[in-house]
C-alpha cells in the first residue's frame, strides 16, 4: 500500500467543489488527502461570473490565497484592491475578507487554509 496520494487537480477538483486536501477527504479507503492540519483548494472563475462568495470571518484559521491567472476585485478588512496574476495574500485569523467580489478576467488560483477544519470557525457575513 502506498503512503502517499498522487492526483491531478483538474480531475480531482470536481469531486469536492475544488478542495483537494483536507479533513473531509477521510471517507475513502487509502485516500491520503485527509488531514486536519491544512486544506488546499483549486478555484476557477469566468469573467463576469457571479461568485456567490460572501465576506467571511475566520476566527482560528490562517488562509493563503494565490492568483495563478486573471484578475479579481477583492477586499480584506477595509482595504479593497485588484487581486491579479502572481499576487498572493496571507490572511490571519480574526480578519474579514472577500477575495472574489467581482471577476474582472477569467481567474484561477489556489487557497491553502490551516488548520483544515475547526467546527464553527468561519462566519459568513452578509
């Protein structure tokens, strides 16, 4: 039995709404992606797409998001900015954020969240 998981994000992302690694991956036998230490998500938006991405507030988790391609309008705390290819942010706990307010160009990226899961950590703000 292998002690690692090898996958392809383009194939795997459909299975869990983009999440590739995290505590919720433990439901498959021999699936080495399950961990509570961190979670990884590949995300993708089309220009003009409604993101349905409300502002959120994470009380305990730290999140790092990388833009691999495209342009988004984003907001962290009171700061609103363009989030473009090559940019990344590290958002500490107790910070309000919305990194996909508006999709200005087709965009793709990776989000890493640590720890992977703490019950009731994320509060979605409307």
